[in-house]
């Protein structure tokens, strides 16, 4: 695996679809996609679930902020390069 794309989010229902579309529309398909959601309550997870077949790892749980979420993604990543 060359690339790990890590998406971290919390209550981003207004914008998460744009991010998801950007990831799935990449011409390079040799990557894993890790989504770390901080336990959103605004419908973010419902939107993310629409892309579940393309997501390698989906974590949705409370965390201690963006850097904690990023570290969760890093721990699960297998790529040579990590892209946030």
C-alpha cells in the first residue's frame, strides 16, 4: 500500500460529502482510506456511511481533539505516505 488517506472529522455534515467525493474520485485507486469521526451528532456519520464500501477503516468515537483523532488514524495506517 503506497498511500493512506486519513480523514478526521467532527460534526461536519455540511462539508463531509465534498471530502468523500474528492477521495472516491481520485484517479489513483491504490490507497486505503481511514475515516476517524469524533462521535458526530449532526448527521456526519450517516453521510460517511454512504461511502462505506470504499472506506478501509471507519472509527466513530469520542476523542480528545483533532490531534488525538489524527494519531488514531496513524496507528491504523499501512501506507508508506500518510495524507490528511
